[in-house]
C-alpha cells in the first residue's frame, strides 16, 4: 500500500500485490519483483480502513509530532497475518516498483496536482478516483537475473504492437539506446538491467488484464528473456 502525504493528511492509493520470487509458483530466489496486479482481492473496504487507522495515520502523526512532518509518497510493504492482521515489513519514501505501474494506470485523476499538493504541504480536497477493473504488470527479465544478468542484448518490438491501444503500456526498467550508427535516427534498444521491461495491461477484470499483458509479450523479444507465466493467478484464486 502507498499513500501520498502532506505532513498531516494522507491519501491512500489502491492496493497492489507483488510476486517476489523469480519462478512460477513462487519458487527460486527473491527479486525486486517479477510482476504485480491491482487491486488485491485481500484488501476490502474494512481492511483498507484498518490499514489507514492502525498503520499509516499513526506513522504520519508520529513523524509530525517528532518535528519531521513527512511530505511525499509513503510506501508500506505489508503482510497479512492470521492473528495480528496487517503488519509492516518495511517502509520506503518512494513509489514501489513494479507495484506503481498497476496502481497508476488505474488512477482516474491527474497525478500531478496530488504530487504538487504533497510537496507543498496541502493535498487536494476530495479523494482519488479509480478505474473499475484490474491491471497486471509482467516483468521481462534479462538472462541470469537475479544473480548475474547478461546485458547488452538487442530488444525487438513488433511494429504492430503500436496498435495495442491505451490499455497496454510497456514501462522501461533496464534499457538503453546503442550508439547511433550512420544513417540511423537513433540506436537500437538494448537490455541494460536485470529487470528490462514491465508489460502492463488493464482489463475489465483480472483475467482480462492478464490475457492482455501476456498477449502483448508475444510482440517483444530479446535473447534469454524470461518471465513468470502466473502473474495474477494468485488473485484469481482469491476472488
């Protein structure tokens, strides 16, 4: 869960659920995140209120009382426990990746006034509106990730991908342009990090968003590319 804060007030963004392990079924070493989906079916309105009242709001109040009012994006990595409810694993003062991708593509409001309000110490009035449906982000990783990723592989994106429409967005995570050669307007796109691209799609429901994201992946290629094939299935089982 992430919240925009202006020092006294906070606006909780919609939920997202990450997949940390590198392999299907949550096997293998942990990564920075192999994909995510939003919203999480675990977070209903009652749990959302509890997260605000018992975790985020007390934290913001405590920082203000200590003379260090927090303005910005407060990221809470949370775990749901059977006996204590939601507990904090970690705090970050930034947007989380790849959770942010699926959250922001579902945001109906313009993000800029909310960021500016947080920075100036006065969030806009009202609440953020959210699109119905769901979003899924699938991370395309470099060969060898997360141990020793191999970099510098050319990335090919089929030209027809441009017809995907606004419901599919590819976020660049670890890419760069090669040096421009004679006759080229720009150099070819190369892998430049362990997590290379985040293919993100919206859908009327989680199944539709998953289908759109994985369909778009067929149009992207680079040597050794690997990704999880089960992003979002965990959420489908909970609904």
